C-alpha cells in the first residue's frame, strides 16, 4: 500500500537531514574529546596554547564557512541531491583524518574538512526540504534540521560520557567517539540519489515533465493529473516565466534588487543573531563553565547528556507545532526568554560565584523557538532562482559568528567572568525587538508567493497585517481548489481558532 503523500514527503525530508545528525554530533563530541588525557598527549605541547585549543573547536565552523560559496554553484549546477552527496564525501574525509590524527596539524585538517562537508549538507538540507514540502508541513520539514542536529548532539554527549567513564586514559576514549561520526554519512552518500530531486530545480533547468512527475510522486502517489499537482505546475511555470524577464540568476541581483536585498539582509541578520544568544559559548565551553563550579569531567559530561535530552524535547516540540504557531511568535518569545535566562545567570554568578547553572532553561527555549527557525525561515523566503546563492550567504553568517564566539569566549570568561553573560542578555532582547519590527510572517504561504510578499510588505511590519499569523493550511487549500493566483500575494485573514483549527497542533501528517 502506498504511503500517504505527506508521510512520504516528510520521510524524504527526514532522510535528507541525516547530515544534520553529523553536524550536531561533531559540535557536541569535541567538548568530550578535549579533556581526554591521551588526546592531549597526542596533540603534544602545542595543546597547552589556549589559542590552539580554541582553534581545534572553531576551525570546524571555519570549514563550514568556506563551504558556502562552492555549495551555491554546485547546488544550481548538479542539483540538490548530488551536492548533498558531495558534502557527505568531504565530511567522511574529515572524519577519517580526525579519528586517525597523530598530531595537532592532522587534527586541525580533519576538523576543517569535516566542517566544509557539514557546511554543504546543513545549507542544502532545509533548502531541499522547503522545495519538496506541502505548504502546510513546510515548517515541520525545514525544522527537522535542528531536531536531527539535536539527535546528533544527544548521541555525542552519551557516547563521550560512556567513553570517559569506561575508557578513561585509553586512546579509544577519544578515537572511538570521533570514528562514530562517520557512520551517519554512509547511508546518506549511498542512498540520497534514491530520493526525488527538487521539482523546483528541475523546472528551473527546463525539465518540466520531470518536475511534474516528481511533484506527482511527492504529492499525489504518482498521479500527474491530480489538481494539487496541476496547480503547483502552473504556479512554478508562472514563476519561471517572470524570471525569464530578469535573465540568468546572478549574485549581483541579491544586492541590487530591493526585495532580494531585504530578504538577504533579514536572513543574514537572523543567522548571525542566533549565535549572539550565547548558544555557542555554552555548547563549546560548558566543560569549562562546569569545571569552575568544581564538578568532575565525568559528572560534567553527564550534565551535558541531560542537557541534550532537554534540547531534543524542545526541538521535537518545534517540529510538531511550528506550522500552527507561525514563525515570528516563537522566535520573539525564544529570544526574550534566552535573554532573561542570562540576566538571571549573571546576577546569580555575581552574587554566588560557581553556584548557578541556567543552561537548561536557555537550552529548551533555544531548541524549541530559535535554532530550528534560524534555518527554516531563510530557506523559504527566496525564489527558486536565487535560493541556493542566498542561503549560502545567510548560512555563512552563522559560521562566521560561530567562529567569532568560539574564539573570544575563553579569554572573555577569563577576563570579565560573569559580565560576559550580559552580552547575551542584551542581545537576546534586541534580537526579539528586531524580529518583531522587521520580519514578515511566512506561515501558510506558497514558495512562489514570497517575491510578492517581500515586494508588498512594508519594511517595518510590527503591528501590520504582514506580522499576523495566517491559516497555515490556506495555501494548500488554494492549490487543491485551483483558486490561487500565480505570482500574486493572497491576502489572508489572521488564523482563527475554530473547531477545525483547534486541532492544528496535533494534526497528523497525511
């Protein structure tokens, strides 16, 4: 019996996000590797240099950053699936170098290549998910990126905890956790080509019949005459015809076309702002933070493992509810709470040094409201012709800010202690204010509708209809009924919680 279309599409998106498990695992595993005595011995005397210790951590995201421009060209030329496959192959090279590292240089090279591959996969996964999704579950697919990242971090925390408790002092204490990171890349590189290609990429390349067949495979059990498929084809064709008047997609149009530059700026600022919540400082240096409180390394890894469970719960909640709750509200609430958690943390650390741990509250709200949407929102606001290039630039903001925080956090904690928390306390609240003021709501809209949305919405959207959460099933209903207007912005009333919509958060994917 054939799977219901939404289930099949969701499973395709889930498989594509395997690269995010790798991302989360690699981010989490390094905190458990650095304290291993044999790791420090193999790294030699250079490990005692604080800057090189920071570089072991941060060169991973530097590799992610350098992967951004190549991914834009590859995704547009080879397609979304093959580019994900290339990223997995580069990552496996980096993972092998780390696992077999005999010195600091080999370790740094492995971290860089692993980051390069992860940068490709993490940029492409939400883009691919957005392009294959039904409008009503697009949020659930694109936020899988952070959920799978959470699974990777969860796995890394328990693997490093187990290896630290059972293999302490042995080379396997750090080589085994680093070797395990290669495993999720194997099915991804082997089976990704069995998934359907992005129908929007196929249409952009002039392969309209393949695009129609792929849409039917994704959304109608192969029936190319299904009204939903026919409407999507018309919508995509209209978008392509408009693009022909502009000409070949270029980098320059991201900066010279006002609505494109607006979206680019919003995506870049959003990705940068995520790191300014303090998530990287906690993620990379939680071991250092807990050590100042007098906990043993094994106990610290246990705390991290518990933290990963909390993050996973938050990420699962986001996947389940994000289409019903909209994009703006969760991002605003999450940033306010994350800022407040650092306010409380700074006060308590100043008054009672070494006695507070506010990471769990922060971690839940970050995972439920901020992290997933930092990938989902940019992936859905661009047109097909500019999406790969635009998300490459916006994703680079995440990596460069991540690298910056990873480098400045050790000396900041050493130099100003608890006052460093105030930076994140302030940024959390300014992030929330900026999102409220300038980010239009995108829930319930077709991808082909985004050009019109950002052309028509005022720059300041706070308090306007463009900030209101609409019916997240409206676009899908219009496509099925054939009542949409290709290329036009459909005005929709705010979401109302009638008897049918009251079931939104628990609606099955079918």
